[in-house]
C-alpha cells in the first residue's frame, strides 16, 4: 500500500503521471464533467501567463490539518495558489463569518489572472453541529449553488470538490457516511454546468483498499496503542483548527500527500494546460 501512496504522491512531481489514468475516478462526477460546458473553462492550447487558484473549504483542506497546502506546493510561480480553507466551517458558517467575502475581494481584483476556485464542504454540514449544520435537501445545495454563482459573476471558474472521506471501518468496510453530501455537490455541478472533482469517491476507494491499519497512518498523529472507540461523526470536527491528535478525519503529511495528489491529478485532467505549471515542490 505504501507503494500505491508513493505512486500517487509522484503525481505532484511527474508530469507523465499527471496526465495518466493511474488514479480511480468517480463515474458520476466525470460524466458530469464530460457533458458540461463550463462558462469559464480555461481549455486552450496555450497556458495563460498567470493563473490564480483559491481553495475554499473545511479542515480537511485547511493548513496543518488538510491537503490544501501540499496541493498548492505542486505549482510553479506561474500559479498563485491560496489556501483559504478554515477548520470547522460548513457551507453556511464559512459565508456567515465573512470568510467568503474575503475570497470574493481577491476575485474582484483588477488584474488579468485566470481564477479557479475549488470549493469543498460537507463534513460540518452534517447534523448535530449547532450554527453549522445545514439541511441536506435544501440548504446545502442552495449554499453550494450560491458559491458557484458568485464565482461566475466575479469572472472565475468554480469547481466543486466532494468531501474527503473519513477513515473509520466497521467490520472491514469503510463507513462513507459523507456520500449523500458528495452526491448533492455532483447534482449542483450538473445543474450549473460546471466541473466537479469527486474526491469522496476517489479517496474512499483508495482507503477501502488500505484497510484500517494502513489508513490510520494517514492521520495527523500515530494511533494510540489501544484502538479508540469510533468517534461520533457529529463531534468529529470542532470549530477552528484541528488539534494535533489522532483521528480519522484530518490528515498528516502522508495523508496530505496522498489526497492532494488525487485532487491535482483530477484537476489537470479537466485543465490540461496546468500541467506545464506544476513542479516537484509538492512531492513528499
């Protein structure tokens, strides 16, 4: 399994792997991407002079507890990559706290950079998190759709990313309780005719192949000697940055390398002109 992780990590430094089909892909998500006609896609033969990529999401993408910084490190100076993800935020609280307005201020700047915004929520939209939980049938898709519309209006390219899987197994099977939120994001992308990266599918398939013991090595800290009682997902992520302790939601260096490679590989499939703007900086 370490070999698989090294191969996926090498995506960050090997341009050949970036455009290969080595990773798993989510059929639902990529059918949407293939059939959509994005309003602000960057597809062209000549790489733009400057591209800006903004990451918006929760702690599984944020600095220190997620994969976002490793992802940004994969690009050359031709790309300005800003990780604006924040721990503990949902699709509702991220906007309510004014964090989204800061992203919009960046998008509205008067330079000529192409802007891609990767948006990933779901963990803290689940039930039982006062001030953050959203209704899956109504609020969550509406919130995602508004983010998409805002980015389009500002001249950017929105790409929805389905929530990274948690890593708890029950009787040898990965418990992917975030799949309904992933499907909601895919549905919003189809309705808005934009691109989507189905990270939930890709990451859950990879983690399932690992098994619990290997999946635990992706955490921020080593597991305790005694296997912990499965954590209530309603309490998995508190508001703010994740603590540096073992859990099966957040990721350490190894997990960040694995999952950032997955996102990067899928992004360059959608925007192959970005391959020329990657470097070996993000390689673990």
